[in-house]
C-alpha cells in the first residue's frame, strides 16, 4: 500500500478569520491531510488570486471558510470566495463550505451583507457545515474531512520516492509469492495460528484512547479517556463492514459508535455527574495500534486508496468466530 495525503485548499478572507484559519489548518493536518492556500486581503489582490489558483489546481478538495463579510471584488465585480467556488465547480472538484452563524463581527455594509447572503444561499446547495466558535469550527472541519474522504475519494499526493518502480514491484511480488509457497509447504499455517492467539486470549486487549464531548447538567466539556476491549470483540465489530473496502475515516467513525457506551462509563468516573457523551473519536495512536495488530494477524489488508478490507484469512476467521459471539457490544 502507498500512503497518500489529500491536499485541501482553504479559501478565506484575511480580515477577522486569522485564528479560525489556524484552527482549520490544525484540523486538516490532524487528519493527515495537507492544507494549502493563502487568505485574501481586504482589498483586491489579483496576484494572490493567481497563487491560490495554482493551489486550487493541485488540490483534491477546497474548503471555503466563510465569515461575516463577502469581501473585496475582482475586476469582474465578483468576490474572491465566490470566484473560487465557481472555479472549483468548473473543475469538477469537491467544494465544502464552513459557514459562520454567530453575530460578533458585523458585516461592513448592507450591500456586502446582501452579497454574502446570496453566496451563502448558493453554498448551502452543496456540502456545508455551520460554526459559531473555534470549537464548533474544529468539530465541523473534522466531520467535513471524514465526509469527503468517505464519499468523494481522491487520489491524493505521495512522495516521489515512496513508489516502487513497476519492474522492481513485480520482482518483489514474485519473491513474496515464492516465500508464501515455501511457508505453506513447510507448515506455515502454524505461524498463522500463533498470530491469531490474541483472538482467543481474553487477557489480550486493545487499549483505546479517545476524546469526546461530555455533558453534565447543561455543561459541555471535551474530555479524554481510555477503555480496554478484547481483540475478539474489536474484530467482531469490524468483520461485517470490512467484507467490502471501507475508508479509514469510516472505520474510525464505526469504532467511535461502538465505543460510545464504554466511553460513557469511563467518563462518568472522570467527571462525576456526567450523563452523556457524543462525538467519540479515537486518538491516532490507538487507531494505529489497531491497524498494525489486525494487519500483523493477516486479518485485514489495504488497497491503493488506503481502504481497509478483510483478507482471505480474515473472512475465514469471521465466518468461524463472529456467529458464535453475542450480538451485544461486549468489552
């Protein structure tokens, strides 16, 4: 598998949105994507438009960070965000709008406000999320990234030296086939059985660290926690969805859904009186541990888009173990 990074161009105005733009860049980088693009200043800036055009041409996705003003007009009398959106659609790429719904920053004029409302109406016909604070912007950005990675897969970018030349790749594949044949001839199945012992050992568990939103008497906090789940249970959660290729973002979301009731138990211990949790998201280290463990047991594989699926071994194990397991989500 070749790891690829998705390029996300961020289009925004410079005035009022400096901190928010940094929040958006952090959220994009946290999802192992690459943010690009420059903010448009409060005056016409054709040179910056040309630079952003280069970023837009290379981008897999374009996020429009919309605040409380329409902004300066170009030579054609159209705002830069509006022009960016039109260009994205013309190039058949995926635009995502992050629309501000607070009221702290007034629009400069009634004309600007009218233009902004018209633009927002247009943006709301496509993929869009609303925000009113740095925290809600971060959450909206994470959900937006997960959505486009799942629903609108793109090839992304990878380092030039990360790819193996075709001839060399064929040589490596041939060597791997020879090795596997030799392993099977010499009773390699015992190695597989040893690898799968984690599924039958109840003491072998996955320690999953997470963060979530916790609620108590009208209060909201973002907290971190951890729970331990047997490898057998984790494999049961994922076995059916992975019969077909699934994006890593979707795997992450599925695990968050299954972990939610367990996370609530842990959060109640950490914040007494809390009664609910939402948006349970795995820490990257926990997801990486899961990924490596299941791959080392030859249960999952990855395609060139980074999607997860069961191997032949994984399907065989699923048919033998999943039906025998209780349907409730056990820890």
